[in-house]
């Protein structure tokens, strides 16, 4: 960030602070973000028989042939103990199976089953419809690409930081 955009925090400490314009843009981002989050999940969850956490885990499992429980927790930003309990329920319901690791038998891998795919399919279809209606159709194609690229950049920087 150029020095001109850096300032002194309101408490007088040195370091970056937001300009009034940046603070206003941040306020718009947060306000719009929470409205979007609430509308998106309300629409997705309305017709789902799965909890948000359950469909989120199954959504990630659909896109991977197998995952370690720790990788599933990382991918969903859900705590490891919660993911472990959810995976146990998925195993009982037949939504997932344990997969042996060829490299290390101590690692716990899971994969989605056909029953898991069937259970999450209506929710993922609702997700796609909601994303289209609330985001894609509300933006010009280039704005949508920019929004997605910006979030990818932010996510990558956070994951690469020492603070995460």
C-alpha cells in the first residue's frame, strides 16, 4: 500500500489505518456481505434436509476423491473435532466411507458415497440457483470475475500469513 494510504491509528499508534473513504467502503462491504450471507444460506437451507455444516462438508467431499479429516476441516473452516463428529455421522448414514491410506495407515481418510452424493445433490442445486440469482445475475460478468479474484487473493494472503 502506498505511504499516502497509510496513516496513524485513531489511538495514535503507528500503523495502517483506514481513510474515511476506505472506512465507508468497508462498511458497505460488511453490510452487504452479511445481507448476502443471510439471504444465500436462508435460500439454500430452506429446502435442504441437511444442516449447513453437513452440506458444506459433503460439498467439499463431492469435489475430492478422498480427504483426510484434517484437510476437510481446513477446507471448510470447521473445527477438527466438529468435522470428526460429522464424519462419524456420515459413516453411520452411509454418506461416506473410510479409505485406507497406502502411504500411512495412521491417517484417517474419507470419501463420499453415492448415498452422500444423492443426499447433497438437491442442496447443491439450490446453492447454484441462489448464487446465480443473488450474485451472478446482480453483477456484470467482469465484476463477478473481479469479485471472485479479489476473494481468492484475500484468502491466499491470509492462509500464507503467520497469523492464520
